[in-house]
């Protein structure tokens, strides 16, 4: 029996029969297929290797729908087998269509974050201090030790611990308990035929910090924006949220939240390459490192961290 026979049999139970075209590009164990016949079209997610991800996917899709956020319509799902049959939003990713319309698209994407933060976050796992540290610990484990073969000495480890604490302090001092997509970047946003922003890959959402999704978009590890544009869009977000926070404080929130994310991503990219055989993500490490150097060097609490990571990576 082929990998898709069970999936095809499940679809046939709904009267859906059409060739499945494999899609690529997801960093998880989930597989995606497109059906593009006139009578039966859509995207099929095979999460049989991660069945536990289907129930959150369906739950969070509903939360986002209730908040007025555009997501793929779910036609059918099976939590026991790990299958989801959903609307096909096309192939126009945000990262493919930003060209001359870049500023307008980014403005809409920032406005979508504000709308997304109206989604019900009750009962979602917390993006709390413990989880922030758990994620940052992926960097020394996978990037330093397993990818670079670098083991920090006692003094270096103490420096890393202090920097991670300082980063967690700033991330947790900003407003908390908001819906956080966790991977809100150019590859997880689609442009619909009506030129709307549609959000995908949201099943790992948590309740956490105000600026997490904002910095995921503006300091995307796949697309680099001009720093002046980053600041403009960040402060635009602050203003549409109606926050009474000065520019420096808000940008510090953005900077430290971005550092947490990029430190984590170094570990994740190394893990994807070493454990999962997905070496393509290694090409995105240089931009991730550049963000850590650029932002980390601005603040006394993170200068040593930025210097250390730059030194061991060269």
C-alpha cells in the first residue's frame, strides 16, 4: 500500500476522487497535496505522522475565523488518522508578490496581526518565560554543540544564561496573553485572488507577547526589509493598537523579541538539517546571524552574546 492509499480512501468516503500532486516546503512532518480538477479541488494535509496537530489546527482555524482573519476553509478532517481537506488558496505566497506593492502588502500584513490578536487565546499553551528559555536552549544544543561542535566553557555559559535571562525579561514585560501565531512570516501568508492576506500554518499558536508575530514578519529570516521600513511598520502597529508606549521602549520590545526568535531559529535550522535531513534551511542561517549581530550589539545586556555567536560562526 502506498503512502497515499489510506488518504485517497478517506477522501473517497466523501465522494472526492482526483490525482494528488505533492507540495513541498513545510518544515514539519506534515505532507501536503493539491487536487486541481474542476469538480474536486483543494489542499489535503496528511499529518498522520503528527496526528496530535490536527485538533489544534481545526480549533485555531475556528478562533481565527471568529476574529475575521482569512484562513483556508476546512471541508473535512479526521483527527484519528491525521487528515485535513481544505480550501486551496492558490500558489501566490506573500514572499512571491511583494515587489512594487511591497509597502502596501506589508501594511496589510501588519493590520492582519492586529486583527489576529482579537482571536480568543483562552486555553492556548502559554508563551511564558519557561517556554522562551526552552526555545533559546535549542541554539546551544543544536547550533553550537551539534552543528558547530562548539561547547561553551563555564564563563561563556554564564554569559549565555545572563543574556537569555535579559531577553526573557524584556519579552515578558510587554503585554501578554495575546494570540501568537508563532510563525507569522512571508512563507506562511498567502495573497488571495481578491488581494486579501490569508494566514496558514497556525496550528502551533500560543498565548504570549504583543510583538512576537510583528517581529516574525518584519525581521523575517527569508526576506530582509530596510531597517527604516521595519521601524515605520513597527510603530504603525503600535499606533493602530492604541498603545501609549514611547518609540524607544516599543522598539526595544521588538528588538528583544526578535533576538529570542532568531536565537531559537539557529537551533531549529541546525536541527532540521542534522536530524531531519532538511539541509536547505542552512542557507537561511546567514541572515539569522546578521539580525543577531545587528540587534544584539545595540544593548549592553546582549552585546557579549552577539559577539560570541558571530565569533564561533565565522
